[in-house]
């Protein structure tokens, strides 16, 4: 649900209410973005907390040149990238876990789907950030080319190019590993 900037306004006495509205409107979506970057539920929750703290601290600087959703998505991506650069994170033995909740009656089908989603997230996390950003925003967040252009602050032709190159890089990795996401 995109909240137009005109519908959400605040005065110096209402930043708490605005933050509450932004958290309700975009919290889950931003958490999904963070999870696709770090593949860890507790880490992505920490990142989202940092995003909203940063939002609250800088809400008076918001210039309304983009939507709140675009602004918060940009902050989330930057916080995720900062998190991935941390020495302590890079040097941990890390096992990503993707919880795919399905209502399939078969335990085998559920297990295979979970394994495929986990593998896909792992392959996606190894891509170059410029390709990973575009793929996550396009396929997982279902943003348009123009919205991705706004979030990443690059031209729409750059987005198209990175999307095509990112898909090709992912396809090459998947073919090289013999990954078969089908059941």
C-alpha cells in the first residue's frame, strides 16, 4: 500500500504519529528486503529497527522529492549494505535459513520447496550488489523500472541494463551449479 506524500503530513509535534504510520504501512515490506540481503531473521529485524530510528532522526529533513516508500527502501538497502560490510559479519560462519510457509499437504513438497528457496536466496546473495539490488526490487518487491530508478538513484536505462545482466549472471550461476528449482 503506497501512501502518497500528500496524505501523510506532520508538524514538529507529530513525528511519532508519522513514524507509526510509516512502520505500519511499510514495515513488513522493508523487512522482506532486508531478509533478502542478510538471510537472517534476527539480523533483518535489527536492520529494520535501525532504519526506523534513522527515519525518526531525519524525518524533518525529508524533502518530498520522492515517496516515503522510496526513501525508506533506499535507507533499508544502505543499512543492509553497511551491515554486510561489517568485519564481524563477514567473518562469521553463516548458514542462511529461508522459512517458506506453504499449505501443501505433502511434507516432501514442502521440504523441496524450502530447499529450492534457500538455494535461490544463497545464489542471489552472491551476486554483485548492483545486480542484486535491481533483482530484489523488481522480482521480490515488484517495483516498476521507474520506481527502482528512484530508489537506487540511477537512470531507468541503467536499471534495465542491470536487470538483464543480473538475470544473466544468476542464470549462469544456476546452470553452473546444476540448480533445478522445479519439483
